[in-house]
């Protein structure tokens, strides 16, 4: 008798759960078809960083504007950069804005918008490191963020210069390691490097000869959002809204 009851309850529960899954006929990570979850790695000022409990930055403002134009509210999830692509694939997020560069490898797993901001890669060192150009990297320890294209760059130079390549989850960790003398250098994007250079007076940086297409929004494969957001992005490029955000986060910050 008891067994029967248990079975009945289990079947009931399973049916209820299944109904739950299908009744909300949207695939948004939030479970609410009006709210999008944006995943980011908030270690990347001025793109995204923490201000107390809040996550702020260029990417946040851009995502909010794009979401609003398309009738969505935005929820932000902070995680390690290396987890962002899989967050989309496992429906933990609907969009990723994290200064992320579209690469062939990533394009196999997620879709990208058009580029919204260009970037170059810098080699950041201490002023007294004796490193003035790429050639001076012989036998040096070079760091980059885990999962980033900068880490790919470091690995690509590894054999040529007999580098020791190290990865860390956060950009701030790379900076700490340089300060502590454990890394001779780190590869960091220009705008982000510029922010640290202003704070760390004994740091210097020079541009690396490596390719970096800039930042784009990442979406789940075949998401309807990609076309919509691209359209809105085009409008924002045309009507000056994007320039205003660039002025707010990249130009004013430089002064
Ligand atoms: N643009 C580089 C890449 O896509 C680095 C981005 C790092 N972003 C961050 N929020 N930490 O690999």
C-alpha cells in the first residue's frame, strides 16, 4: 500500500516537473521570458568591474541599452572568464558581454554579434624589467588570463622565446604577480592595461604584434537575439549612442 502511494507521488512529481519545463515555452536562462541573463567576468575595467556589490562598466551599459531596446530586463551574473562560453551552452546565461573576442574556436560553440569595440594586445612589465620589446622575452615568465586569447598568444610565443607561460583567473591576479616579481610580464588588452598603468607607477607597456579583433556579444547558438541585438547595435552606432558610451567609459576615464 505504502509502495503504491510512493509510486503515485513520484509519478505526480515527475509530471509536474515536466509540465513546468514545457509550459514556460521560452529558453531564457532566467526562466522569465522578459529577463535576460548576462554573464560576465567583472575583473576588466572599464568594460566591467565591481563597484561594491554592483557590476558596472561599458559592457553593462551597452547590454542594458540593447536589452531595453528589445523589451528585456537584464540580470547580471559574475563568473570566471573561462566559464562564460559554457554558461551560454548550459543555459545559465543568454548573452555574454565581457570584452570577448570572436575566435574560430568560440564560434563553433556560440554565436557572436558584430564587433562593438576594437582592441590591441599589450605586454605589461615593470619599468625596470629590461623588457622593451618582444625580443627581450627570452626565458621570461609571461602571464595571461585563463581562457583568453591573450593566453593563446603567450602560448604561441612560447617556443620561440622559451617562455614560461602562466595563467590566472583574474586580470588583477596577473597584476599582483608582476608586482611580486613572479611574472616578468603579462599580456593584457590596451584599455584594461591603460587603467592599471595609471595606478601602478612602476609599470610600463608596449603593443604586441598579435591579432585582436575586439569585442563582440556572444549568444547561444542559433539564438533569435543575435539578429535583434545586431540591429539595435547598428542603430546605436548610427545615432551616436555607442559613441556616448565610449566617451563615458574610455575617453573620460583616460583623462
Ligand atoms: N578579449 C579577450 C578574449 O576574448 C579577453 C577578454 C577578457 N575579459 C574579461 N572580462 N576578463 O579572450
